[in-house]
C-alpha cells in the first residue's frame, strides 16, 4: 500500500474530492467505491459522534479483542472505509461547521445518510452548500426521500425491507415473513448512490453546475420487486413468500448434503434439465414418470421430486453434488459459508481478497471489488483511517491553516483523535 498523499497511477476519479459524512453502511460504502476509483475521500466524523460502527461494533474485533482503542479496531468500520482520509471535526459547533464550509468550497461532492433534519439544522442543506460552491454535488441517502409524509423518518435496513415490500416475499408459505439477514437496502443504496454521483459529475462537466441527489432507500427496495408489482397492477395478484421454490421452475430448492449444515441449490428450468437431473442422481426412470412429465406436473408433485433428490444429495459433499449436476448441465450451486468463501479457489485466483494492514487492527483479508477496470486497476491503496488520523493533513495541506490555527482548533475540541467518554459508552 502507498501513502495516501502520493498516488502512483492515474485512476478514473483522480482529482475529485469527496466529503463523506456517512455513518453505518450506505453512506460510507458510497464513499468507499469513489475512493477505490481514485477520488480523494475525506471521512468526516467527530469525537462526540464518530461513525456508529466504531463504537457499536457487534464484537467484530481481531481475535475478539477490542484492545485499548476499540474505535479503531472494529472490523465493520475497517471493511467499509478504506481508501479514505480521516478528519474528526465537531460538526455540532459553529467553528466545526465553518471549517466544513471551507472544505465545501474546495470540494466536488458531499455524501451523507442522515435524516432530512440534520443538514438543515446545521445550515448546510443544498441551497446553503451551492451558495458556497455552485458546482458542489450533494448526495443525500435518505431513508424515505427528501419530501413526502414520511420524509422525517429514520430507519435501518431491516425496516426498509419491510416498508419497501421485500419482507412480505421472504420466508416460507404459512410462516412469519423474515428480513434478509444482510440488511440488503444498505449495500444496495451505497452502490446505487456511487453510480448516481458519477452520473452527476458527468452532468456537471457538461453543464457547469452541481446538483442535489435525493435518494430514497425505501423506493430503491420497492424498485427491486419488478414483475411482482406489475403482476398486481395488471392481474390483481398479490405475490407471497414461496420459500426456496420458484413459480416457473420445478423442482427448485435447497437440498441437504453430507456434513454439518451443508446444502446445495438446484434449479430445473425445463424438461431437458429434468431428464439430465434424473440421470445425474441415478434415477433415469423418473424422467418418464407421469408425475414429473411436465413443469406443471412437477409443481404438483414437488415434494415427491424433492424426496428423490434429497436421497441422492444427502450422500454427497455439497461441492461434489454441485459439480456432478453441473457436468450434466443442471444449474446448481453449493451454499457457501464465510469460511468457504475465504477458501474459494475461484475468488483466490481472481485475487478478490485483499491483504490490508490496519494501524490498530493489524493485517487482515478484506473483500475486494466485484468489478475490474482494464486500464485502471483498482486496489486498497491505504487502510481505513483511525479516528482523526489526517486532521493535520486536511487542515494544513488542503485548507492552508497554520500550525497555530490547527493547535487552537485542537485546544477548543473542534478536532480530535479520540472519542469523548460519552461516545465511548455508546451514547451517540
């Protein structure tokens, strides 16, 4: 990894400066994608209110040990904030907001995932920001959007799944709906916001003006439902949870394999797949069984088909089952755990996992990027900053402040390098 002040190659967003006020996941992830692409991203948090994941780390520490500075050791904060500078600026004070305004004047993008009230209360909404810098792009990753009857709501991914309609489709028929464990709206929102910011940068280049991106995470979830919504509109049908089954393919599901909690997914698209599945499991006679002769018949007798498949998969390792089915052209995939993914030969061959040495947390493998650029290879050039790690660099090199001015900001608590006692106790 190289020093963040000395880029070693031209990257797609080199020369773009981003002020990242994001907390938790959606906002920080948008900033991370832009930082990966070469933008100078300044992660702005404060001693009294650092990014929540520095404190609410869910015990995700190296070897389970929070150490003496746990706010810098959280695996959750370090995974989502690489390729950024760190500025701990007290935005709750007039002086902190004045410093922020100075940064806005020399920056290109501001990202936040606060409620609609926060920037307005600080006097830093879009109208105020564009007065400072007419070319500024403000990306507001809101819960419900910037206006409307729910615009003041705040939320987490699980509640957004429910409001957006995704939860009603999750789970098994006749059982309570279930949220997606990953908190899916957050990473989807962060990725979408990063793409919109790039589009806004292109628009600015063409028109010479910035813009305000009003992004609704709730609406983003609803936009994923696609044909489910259209089916209701044109046919009046309300889709419901189907478990692991599919309305168009049969059999379709997750089947137990040999070993502890081991599974393989199988999807039979048509009669050709069914015939090949029967041969793969050593039951060629089933392809001629009247119960399974058509997709409609296989839907009707899905449980019986599952029994035949389970009898075969239960004897095999999940990887063996997957490969055996794939050799016959039947779509199948092993259900991988976190341990499986870190050992996965394909991901290793593509160098997906990146070794990063965090100053306080030490060396670890982190997920890389699901894309590559042939002319501009992307990488983790430097790790997630410790809280306030680059205060002096940002204030001196970007804003031109003197050592005396910086010392005064530190003495007044406007910038810092450690959370307040209240923040350390989780009172954020």
